[in-house]
């Protein structure tokens, strides 16, 4: 026994397909046209909507990327709001820029200093870090550097502090 739902999908597909074919063909001639040159006006009529569609996608992706960056900045500000007393965002940013160029995965040429703030393993462990500082998340490196700065000031970074 066939129900109304059985016919819904084929009817829906046909309802979408036939207007699209009619739009692509332009006006329907009384006699069929033959030849590639006759298809060019139909293709040209679709080019402008396709170009607008690509532009819309591009603009939407750009807006999504801008929103993602704004969210990341907002989250970073919230993270810095909970830093130990006496440490400012600009202080940490300037130390990181000097030490590693702000790269959380940076490793010194001899391998003894690692991460965004160029921790050695002993210093990293002294502020509660474990494992490789360069493998830790950027937010953890920021927090550990803030702890170290609140304990020792700029002395752990004699050149950059």
C-alpha cells in the first residue's frame, strides 16, 4: 500500500528540478535549438548569480574568521584577568616577544630553553609545570610565566624582563 509520503520525495525533487531547468534554458523556444553556441546565453545568465553566490560565501567566511578572532581575544583577556597580582598583560607580551617572538613552541638552539617564555625545565617545574614547556598550551605558559614574574620579578628574564 502506497501512502502520500511515498510520493513526497520524487515530487519534491521534480518541483525543484523543473524550475531550475526552465531558468537555465531561458525562454522555451517552439522548436528545439541545436548547437553549443545556443547554450552560451543560458550559461551567461547563470554566471552572475554564481558570482554573487561565491562572493556571499567569501564575505560570510571572512566575517566568521573575524568573529573567531574576536572570541579568541575576549577569551585571552578573560584569562589574563585572573593572573597573579602585579603582572600586566603588556609585561608578559613584551617578555614573550623578546624571548621567543611570541611562539609557544619555540626551542633555543641548544634545547635547554623552551616555550613562549623560554623556560628551562627546573624553572618550569618550580612554578608547577610538568613535562616539556614547549608542549604545554599557550595559556598554561602564560599563567606559569605570570606566577614566576609575581615571585621573582623580571630577574628570570635578564635581557627581556
